[in-house]
C-alpha cells in the first residue's frame, strides 16, 4: 500500500508542476510591475497648453424628452473643453425627444440632433450608426 501512495503522490506532484510554473510566472510579473516606475501622467497645466483636438460624444435617445434637455445643458456647461460635439441620435417616431434636442441644438453649437432613418426603438449600435 505504501508503494501505491508514494506513486500517487509523485503523480500528483508531477501534474501540479505546470500550475506551479504558471504561479511563478504570475508572481514574477507582479513583482516586476511593482519595481518599475509607473508611467508619468501629464499635469493639468501641460494639458491646457496643448491645442485642443475634436472630440465627439455619441448619445442614443429613445423617449428621453423629460431628461435630455437637462443632461445636455449640464454637459455643455460642465465640460471644460471647447472642441467637442454631442451627437444625439433620435428616432423619427419620437417627436418629443426630437423637439427637446432640436431646442438645445439651436442654442448650443456643440449639440447636434441626428435623426435616424429607421423608426425606433432599435439597438444602440443601429441608433448611433
């Protein structure tokens, strides 16, 4: 019986070596990441000296007339950036949301009302495409 137990212990040890090497690799990589210095992030003053690039934010909407006006106004005033556009995707069979977004779009150049070709609702990807 002792021989069978020894043989099984040897087989279990041998079969666990591959897991042991994976664990060693993980701990080696973890220690290597800790020892290297983290990447330097730019300071906020450095970011303000760079020229602004254009940014597009895509917002799909379906029956959002009650909340979309306040959300768009908050974003227009809260985003500390000038070269951004909020493209708001709406559906032709949602006139309340179209009216709400169009009202804000006439007041703020950053907001663009984009009316989908298909009636809603569809999935977000279809709305944004």
